[in-house]
C-alpha cells in the first residue's frame, strides 16, 4: 500500500467500511499479557488465527515472553514461514494428503510442529516425515470434553506411547484448548469449568512424564481463561489470540475484577462505518453489514464512539447495518462516523485485505492481512 496519500490523515477521512487498529491500545494489550504470563512463569504462544497478519505476529514476538506462534491451518503456517517466521504450532490435526504434503514443505524451511489425536494420522505423518527426511515435532491433542478434536484423557497416554515409538515423529508434550469455556459469562463459573478440565489435562501431562515420554510442552488456554489456567503449575505456554485486538464477544463477559465486563484488555481494533441514510425516525442506516462484520447472534457489534452512548448496532443485511439511538437529539448525522467493536474479531478480520494503523486518531501505517483466506 502506498501510504503517501493516507499518512497523516485523520481516521475519520478514511473511506468506510474499513478496519483500524489503535497502535497504543494494541501495544498496551501485548504488554499486559506478556507481563502477566511472564510473572506466572509461563510463555506465550500467540494464536495468529485471530489476526492473520504476519506484521502483528512479528510485533507479538518482539514484545517478548514467547515460545513461538500458533496457527489453526497449514496454509497459515506456510504464510508465516514465507514472512520469515519460525517456531509455529499448528493447533488442528493435519490429515488430508495435500495438507500433509504442505506441512512437510513448511517443516523443511522452518520449525513447525503439529498436533495429533489419532494413530492413523500419526502413521501418515510418520511416513510423510520419513519421505521428507524430517523428524517432525508433534503434540498429543487432548480433548477438553468439548469433542472438537483431541483424544480422551484416559486414552492419551497410549497415544503418546504410540507416537513416541514412531521413528520420524518427536513427541514434545500435549495440547489442551477448551474453546467452549472461553466465553462463559461469569468469571466464577469460567474459573471452575476451566480448572476442572485443565487439571485433567495436567494429570495426562504428569502421566507422560512418569512414563518417560518427552513432556516438555503443555500448551493451551485462551483470552477468557489465561488468568485462570495460570494456576495450573504444569502448563508451559498460553495460546491466547483475541487479547491483542479484542471484540464484542469478549467485552461482554465478566472479568476477574469487573463481573459486568471483561475490561482488562481494551478494544484496539475497530470497524469504521458511515451513516448513509437518516430518513427513519428511530434508526439510521450505516454502510457495514454482513460483508464487513462477521455475524454472531449473541454478541452484536458494540458502538465505541464516546458520543454514541446508547447507540446500538443491529444487522440490516449484506451491506448495511442500522444504528438505534435513544432520543431524537442523539440521532447520528448523515455521513457521520460510527466506530464499532466487531462481534468476533477472527472472522471479521478475515473479511479485509488490510487494516489501517492509527495513533492519536491519525493514520500512521497500513498492515496487510497477508494470511487472509488461508483456510486450508
Ligand atoms: C486451539 C486454539 N487455541 C487458542 C485460541 C485463541 O483463543 P482466544 O482468541 O480466545 O484467545 C483458539 C481460538 O479459537 C484456538 O482454537
């Protein structure tokens, strides 16, 4: 992107809909997570699925305290290696022939690790690694009773022993990520649920060590449970993703200090939208709909403008949204800017090619969302 035309512009002059990232808030979020995790004696392994942006990944690493990065997909790993990054954990099993082949290509040029929850998959990866003259590092993926992926806790040790017996795989430990717990509204309930699950995974990790398996990594947790799972002594690193940009889903759950709002991390990412029609008495129409904001029924986007307290966003089709306002005197003006925190940051960011970087409301840079669309 040629920044010449845009650098120094006010964020309010950018055409909409577009994504903006407030650099100061973003850096504060990185520092806060790094300091907490480091003080807990753990490492960070930030999840790139959130932002799909290698520039953000580089800044997360530069902020310190990291053991590496996580991605959900092999194609994301390839994107990061192309950007010169290494120490990448793929947090989903890699199963199809094409993906296994792509994984081997990435593993030839960077340190790439993946998870396994099945013997057949272990065999396939072992074979492919042998053909590529690689010793592939892997983790046993442990099911946090969610059932998305992962081996049952009771069967994990057997799987671990099996993986360790294969010549071209190097077992490094376990992963357990409880996505179903991250957004439980009450902090107390989230605390109970997460510790219950992660203590079971910790037991698996201890069994690995007792059995002489190479248990050096126990990775997991997310933004909703990082300050809960820090109580698990066996955990080595935290795969947090959303904390760096935040979204409406996270802002609406309870936090450890504030039961009404999870406000430790601030919304660094905004979706800028403009009012394009004001002819209705109780709402105005804006230019951001489903193509600019990923739909999440239980957490509509939150209006961030200070002046707009009481403004509420509601979806209004593919291209539009509507903003309800409490009183006529608070009706947004035609052409006015509304700044939103997206419902869910990951799939919303994936709708855009780039994000504008803002400091004190002024555009200072534009970062490419270079892993956008890497869904394989
Ligand atoms: C395996 C895994 N780890 C970590 C994360 C990051 O979670 P969060 O964005 O809640 O921090 C995700 C997000 O879905 C995930 O799937």
